[in-house]
C-alpha cells in the first residue's frame, strides 16, 4: 500500500502530456521537502500543469540545436516546452510512475485497468 511513497523519479525523454489520467494527483502527498525542482513554463505548458504527481518539468533543446540545427516546431511534432507531442515520454513516465487508470481501453478494445500508455 505504500509502494513508491516519497520516491522521486526523473525521466529524460520527449516530454509529458500532463492531462493524461496517469498523472492525477488524487490522494498524493505534497512533494518531499528535499525537492528543489521547478515547473518550467513554455509553449502549451504552464505552471498549472504540474501538480503533486508531476512535481517538476523542464525542457532542454540547446544540445539538439547544436547538433542538428534549429528545432522545427511548425509541424506539431515538438513543443518549446516540457509538453510531449510525440507520446514516448508520456508512455515511459506513466509506466514508471503513473497511477492505475480504471476502464482504460484502446478504441474500446481490451477494456480494463492500466498503468502506463
């Protein structure tokens, strides 16, 4: 019943989609006092997207641009923010730290409880 309580998981990936049911903060404690992270604002992501489940979010792009050139945000595949447009970061972070979501399905198929996705 206390599995993971007080644990902070950090993930470096494509971002996070904070509206996912996996990141509901119902019945969550406040972040541990030792937490010093921030909720960095950016395109389509503001401070309200963090909660007691997502206790911090940042975005990094300068290394990418140094290697590959200017990040193309016109196609909707990337945001200049912690927001996930691709889905991989949301999938991995919800698998590692998401809450159990009841009545989940894929287009109505295989309805049940799920964690991650």
